């Protein structure tokens, strides 16, 4: 067993991350049903066991006795097949992923079945909850959204990785990874239960060619680093849309009733107006923080979005903002469905994550522009510190081990391979198009030379500098559901902004008081 390390090591702060961002076989797709076999019993006589996260029953030992379907490898070792519940983009890039895992030291006798989950984060969370509540031994590993990893840790449904990884590896995460990402991976006592796989830094992709044809000068006005106001953005999008009959949509984003609305899109909208869910106490303590969703910055953000969707006929519309630049369909759209029109040349702008910007770069080439999320007020004008200006909601995904797995040591070897710099650069950044969690990778010579996405490193620097974390606490899943429901309803004109936020304030406060 690896020695457990102190959890108060100095992690990479935002300033280092910002500086870094400016520099710069067999994998088979498995279905989601069935238990998939019984695998190995964990090694030297000890089964992995069903202990909670942090238990020692899963160490397994060396050369565990795989049974019930294992095969003899070429080197005399039994083949171990791991079930990995992963992101769809892991499966899409599976050849590169496997190659880089092998290059990083994953043994040949460990094979992988990738279970490519839904693109919708809520659906994956629900599926993982069902599996882990049933104490299933498979999948052996889960990729978890950084926004809901902590509730699984609190329920002891993740393995304590400090029981399986060396002290040097644990220390490297604590000292070399982006600090906000690490904070989503730890238990209350600071033990590491997850390893950040990538960091999500959202931005605004737009048709730079069409914007320039309309007479604007994105480069001369430094859109890539300074961004624009929402008012100017709306006018630009409206003008470009009206000038191009072959383009159906103006601005597309994610406003379905799901986690992506509460954690990210709406979080960005209200933050760009200077508001917040819980004032200046984003992370609590739960029950001791103010609920601030019924304040004017939040209400104005809703009015602005309703103007974008419904136009001036909406009784809550804001003067000065171009209307009907977004279709009502955004109320049912997630990341992929909002990106499709933009990727197909049928939208002027799209808010999305780095991997989708990579896709857009492949489709649009030099016609693609990229900038931070627009803002309504500056940071100096914001009601709360850290709000206003070109904010973006911090996202990302973490690697965890199933505490009920019978193949924990093999799973730990896979986790270790995903931590290699070469894997971060070649698989995560270049192939998948996501931002590695280690600033040193972005400081490397190869990062800025990555085709399609490397040219936007300066914009990612600004987004990282102004990233707004989501309020990740044990009660966030409950609160997230309340937020997305009320917001989706009012954006669809089901309630007035005031009524919706008054109701939301009450429900959030009730959850706060229940803890």
C-alpha cells in the first residue's frame, strides 16, 4: 500500500495555470447492460471486497488470480479486462487513447472495454448512481463530471486512491495540477479519491469571416483576449444573421433542463452580470451562506436571455439588446445539439467546450473565431468578487475507481497511465481536444503546435484567468436540479423572472436549512 500523504500540499494556483495556458491491442465498445463477467479476485488470496472508499480490501497484491473468463497472456500473465465507463470522446479517440496508455506504461495484459456514456452529464450521473447503489463490481472505473464527483465521494462510492497510487504520484497531483480541479477530487479530510482527466474552459466560437464581412474588426478590437459585451455581441450576431439568408440561427447555447444549464450556462450568464447563486460564499459552509438568486443581476441575466430568444415582444425584454437571435429550441439543447448547427455552417455563434471548438476548427478552418464568453458588467462593476468581465464556468472530468471492483490494482495502473504528460498532450489535448489539468503540459513546446486548437491558447489563458467554479458541495445535485428546472421554465416564459427566482430562492434555502 502506498503511504498516505498530507492533503495540504500546495497545488497549482490560478496564476500558474493562466501563465501556462498562454505559453504554449484491444479496446472494444461494450454495452451498458449486464455485469460483464466476474474478473479477477484481487491477487494474493484477498478479493477486492465491497468495502467503502478508503478501505484496504482492494489492494489485491501482485499478479492476482483472475478467474471466470480470464486468458493466459503471452508473457504468462493472466489477461485482465477492465470495464471503463468513460466519455464518448474517449471511445471516439480509442486508438490514440490505447496507444498513449501503452506508451505511458499500461501493461499489455491489461485490456479495456470502454462503455461510452451519454453526452448528457445528468444521464451519466443517474446511470452511475444506479450501478454504485447496487454495489456492482463493474464498471471498474468511472469518469465523473467534476460537478458531481464529491457527492459520490461523500457516499463512499469512490475508492481512496491513496491506497493504490504511490506517494510520489499523489504528491504530483497535489503540487502540479490545477488547484480548482483537485478540489473536486478530494474527500472532506483531503484524501484523493479522483484524478482530474481534463479541465473544461468554455468559450464562444463565432464565424469570424462573416463578422468581418459585416464590417467588424475582431483582431483589431482584441476580441480573442478582451471579449465583447453582451449588448454588442447581440447586435453583431443579429446583423450577420440578417445579412446571410442561408444561416438559420444566430447564437446557440445549452438551456435544456439539465446540469449543463445550472452548472455552466446560467452560471456564466449571471456571473457575467456580476451576480451569483450564493453571494461570495460559493462553497459554503452549506447552511451558512446567503442565497442570492433573487437579486437584480440574476433577474437581468434572465431578461437578457429571454430577449435573445423571444425578442421585444417579451414583456421582460431588455432595451438595447437584439432580439430573437437564439431559437426556442435552445430550451431543449445540450452541448452536441447546440453545436451541430454551428458545425454545419448554420449558426453565427456557439458557446461550448474546447473539444467542440476543436471540431469547429476542423470544419471551419480560418473562418472560425474564438473569444471568451461576453459580459454585461466589468469585474469592477460586479456585485460580487470574481464576477463580471469575460467569465466562463469551470468544468472538467475526473477518473475514479469503483470501490466494489474486483480488479482495483489493474484499475490503478490504468489511472496511473492517464496521468502521464504524454497522455495529456497527445490524447487529451491533441486527439480529444480538452485542456490538460497540468500547466506544465501547456508550457511544453508541443502544446502551441497542436493543430486546430493550439492557436487559441491565448484565449484559453484569459478564460482560465476568469474561470468561475460551480458551487460543488454535497447538496449541489439537489440544488442543481432546482436551478435548471426554474431557469428553463422562466426562459420559456412559463414564469416571470421574479416569480421563478423567488420560488428558487425558497427551494434553495430549504435545502440549505436541511443540512
